[in-house]
């Protein structure tokens, strides 16, 4: 049952990631073609709740998606099972989440 739940959670995180990825790519293309510098980009994202929610959602979805995917790879490659596998993948997911949220804070904090 856990495997099915994780499978569904990974698919749901992919559904969230898809439009966010397209939005991110479109924004980057707009910024580059507009000739915006890093300073100009940061001046637009600093203090923005919209950008914080956009990239915060992205980070949560990516952290979940990656941790679940790595869980499957680790289980198949190293024949790891049970609590050890759960603890490792939970740690990976939390590390990704913390690193991502720190990046979001750095870009959106006033």
C-alpha cells in the first residue's frame, strides 16, 4: 500500500511541477531576451509573495518527486528495504527541501 501511495504522490508532484517548470522556463527566456541583469531580476523578485509561493511550491514538488524517485533507485540498486530506506530517503527529501527553501528565501526575501 505504501508503494502505491508513493507512486501516486510522485505522479501528483509531477503534475504540479510541469506547469511550474514551463512558467520558470518562460520567465527565464523573457528575462534573457529582455536583457535583464541578475540585479534587475532580483529587484523584481525581492519581497514578492507571488514569486515566493511560485518557487516555494516548485521546491516542495521537486523535493517530494526526487526523494521518491531516488527511493526506488536506491532500493533496486542496493537492495535496501524497510526503515533504513525510509530514513535515508526522508533525509534526502528534507535536505532538498531545506536547500531549495533557502534559495527561495535568498531570491524573494525583502
